[in-house]
């Protein structure tokens, strides 16, 4: 490619990036005339080409209501200098009593949802394990309700209500397409076909506050809740399972749910079978890139 051709390509990519930002601002204004953000749950890294360079940037997926976070360099550059990634979930507090904890869940109808009620205010602090039974096998997750009582309480409630039964994990983010490596689940309305523009928007119809944010980096095996990058305390039903220590590049803004004890190889095998790339997911315009071999949740249990 000649110097002139390279410059023309750089100019074209810059123009595309500028137009993308304009679409974000316009959609945000149209959907939020009173300044209220459009609640769309998502955690993904978009590959943004600007002035001839490729950068990984954490962004909100779906209607671009939050736009893009500050661009970061390639994932491998950020993880090398960090401390060793924990393999267990550390409890952040001294032993607590359920009677001293009052979980607050607020009804939220601002996005598509499947409402099955609100969880109880008092959590069960005896729960230690969450099993996600899928069509490929079981994924067992260690949880710590002493550290994240309201998060575990919400999951236990939704599990008892069979909220996750039949749920399709809608997003498979891979390094070559998204800069991250994770599987995202929990949208009750997701089609997980790589085409549906609203995949990643569905919730349980309520939101609640953050817990254990920044306790551990989002390395391989860490399970964390996903919510809009621009809004704290908007957790609901969606969660992501990290498949790589490179995910420690994600800013520590998401609540930690637990650590995978077994079954991570199930997701990794699915990832090897490929992903249905959704261009709108990559650019942040909506929808999600789904696994070619669907991951369907049969049942979630906590004990």
C-alpha cells in the first residue's frame, strides 16, 4: 500500500469513528430526552480502528447509550505487570449475620425483562456453591455470601424461580474479535443467534447495588455481574465468566459473584468451535456475537 493509499485509509477509518460517535450521541439524546440513561446490560471489548491503529476499548452494548470507554492498548500489555491472579474468592469482611443485612432491590421496567418478583431482603449466608447446568455439562461456581450477600441472594432467588431455565448465553467474546475472552449469560430474552439486535438488553426487571467491586481482578475463572459501564448499582440477572487472565484489563467496576471450581473446560471447548460474529456488537451498535455451538442453561441451583 502506498503512502497516499495508507493516508486515505487512515482518513476513512477516522471518519467512520467520528460518525460512530455521532450516532452514539444522537441515539442517547433520542432515547434519553430527560437525561435518564438507557439501561442495557453488557460487558464487551469492541475493536475500534482509529487512524490506522487497533485498540481494545470496554464499551456498553446496545443502542450505544454509554458510548465507549477510554481506548486501551492490546490486552497482553496490561496483565504482565500485575500481581498473580487469585484462584479463590477472598472474603472481604469479618463474619456477618443475616439479620444485620438489608438487601435493596428496585423494580426496573426501563428495558426488556422477565419479572418473577423481588428477592427477599434477608440473605442466606450459608450458601457456598452455585451450579449452572448447561446442555454441555455443569459449571460449578464457588460463592461467598459473606462478601456478596445481596448478589448471591439475588441469584438464589432467581434460581428458585427457574428464571434461568432455557436461557441461552448470548455473548462469546474472543480475543481476535473483541479483545476479551468471556462468556456472558443471563438475558432471559436472548436468542443467541448473532443477529438479534436486542440480545444483551434483557434483565430480571429489578436492579440492585454493587458488591465486592475490585476485590479480585477479572482473571480466568472469575464470575462477575455485568451492567452499563456508565452506571453503578444497576446489577440484575446477567453475568460473565472470564476465560482468560488477560481480562484483568477490565476496569474494576463490576461486582464479583464467584470463582469457577469446575466446568471451565466446557466453555473453552465451545469457544474452540467458533463464534457468530455480529458486526454491530464489535462496533457497539447493538446485539451480540454468539457461540456457534449454543450454550443453553437447563437449571441453576445454589446450596
